[in-house]
C-alpha cells in the first residue's frame, strides 16, 4: 500500500514541485494502451487509459506500478464524454498521480503541414482551435480538475518539428491561457498547466524561453521535454545530460521534467539513467520524469507485454527497471536532491525570438468564439448553439 493516505495536490514553488512542505519528484511512466486494430492509414489507435470500461485492467496494472516503485503515470487521448471518476479515485487511493495531455488533437498534425498551397502552419492549426475544440477539452478539464491526484495538464508541442512549425506555439500558449481562465472562472484548484516538446535539441531552448516568459496567466507553469540522448552504457557527462542541465537552467527557472526517456538503440536497456535522473546532478533543475513506456506495442520500448488473453507479462527490461527504482526509493533526501530554488520568480518579458530559431511571437490567437457562451456550454453540457449562457466574470485577454 502506498504511503499516500490521502491525496495532497502537487504545487509549483520556484523551479521545483512540492507535495505539502516536501520536495516531490515525478517517478513516472507513460501509460498509453493501444487497440489491437489500426486505423486505415496504419496508425495505432490510442485508447482512453482511464475509461470506466478499462477499470479492471487499470486495477491490475496498479499493482505493477507499485511493484516498479512509481508514483505517476502520463496519459493522453482521454475522451470528454467518458467518465474517469472511478479510475482517478482508484489511483488516488493507491497513491498514483496523473499527468493529462489536453488539446491532444493539435499535436497530430506533425509532418502534415500543407506544402503546395499558401496555407500557413498557423492557419492549419487554427482550423482545429475553435469553439468545438474548446468545449471538448474544457469539459475534460471540468471533470478532472477536482481530483487532487491530477498532477497537472499539459499541451503537446510534438507538432513543432521545424522552425516553421513553431508558429503553432501561439495556439498552444492560447490553450494554456484559456484553460487557466476557465479554472479561475469556475473557482477550481489552480492545477499546474505545462507544455511538452519533442527531442529536438535545436528547438529546445527557444521552446523553454517562449513558454516560460510573459504574463503568468499565459505562460506555462512547468515544461516537460523528451530526451533520448542517454543510450546504453553512458554517464552524466557522456550522455550530454550535464550540458542539458547547464543550458536549460540559463533560459528558464520553472520546474522541468523529462516527458519521455529510455532510448532502445542498444539492447537490453540498462536503465542506468534512472540513478542519474534521481540524483543531485539533475534534481537542482529537473523534477524527475516519465520513462517510455508501460505497454510494449512492437517498438521495443515497453516494460510489460499484453498477451492475447489480456494478461500482463514482464518484458525483458522490467527487472532492471524495477531494481534501479528500488535503489532510488531507498535513498535519503541528501542522496536525491541538490538545492532547488523555491523563491518566486518574476515573470520574464515575452519578446520575439530570432526568426531563424523560432517563428511564434508574443501575440496569441484570440479566443475562438464567445467566451460566456462556450463556458456555459461546457458547464451545462449544452449544444454550442444554445441561446442560454451563464456569464462568468473572468475571460482570457
């Protein structure tokens, strides 16, 4: 049984995460179940991991998460029409926090920008940033925000794989602004809201600068980056993690975590990076992260395999992964932490970054549609064309 007797919401202080008065680290794994069938284009179909009809599988997997020594999962593609209450209460009772991707559809445009017409990347994304998108995602926020074990919400920047495509960051930042405004208007907990970025070293620093600067109602509360540079037998210096810590600490002072790590270039995966990630070398800047990934789906990354009868079987990386977390979870605070800053950090002014590094600017997309009507539709689950709308006193700028 977990040491979590009742869920204490995780809060941001300076560049670190806290649970109550104690520094807290994400000891997580991405939890992304896929359907056995694929879409017509060959893409895998991602399932709602916290849907009520998957509760029996989640109950079984919680034991595995405890066995691995983890305290958090990251999930995507949660359906707003699905009830997630039972799953979240189960995870809360078992001491598992959840990081939830919202506005998930916006990241699916990677490598699909039009190239033969005059449509720009920002126009292409804005086709999916509309009243319907807002209602769908804010309904999910409305449901999940009241659960204290929701670590945070996150918008995905994985579509930003070239400088040209980073114009989409204006839309993602607007999504952060709108979600914060919604939580404020509804009188809900100020759930931390962050942004994620793929493993692209050339865009990493401008991404962190862009999402951590400007007005607090518009900037991210934390950031999570993919990082697969530690592969096989490596070290803090050889892997480039030392340079990573040094470089990111110069451009942002908000909490950082690894949204995905665990390269499988060499087999088997040794997982030595875990001992480094949860050590003073990293914890002055990073607050842990999410290993990739819980389910084996044919790409050689998973920790467990799902058999045809649904039974979970440990994959070959399972025991090494678990062994390292046993060591980590026995460490004293002085073996885990270097000094993080819990001081309030004044907001940095959001300015245009050099155009050869970043295309997004400080001007954000306006809210798509009527704010009061949209929020009224979210709260009352009415159709977007409803003639009645509640009036809320706070709206995004």
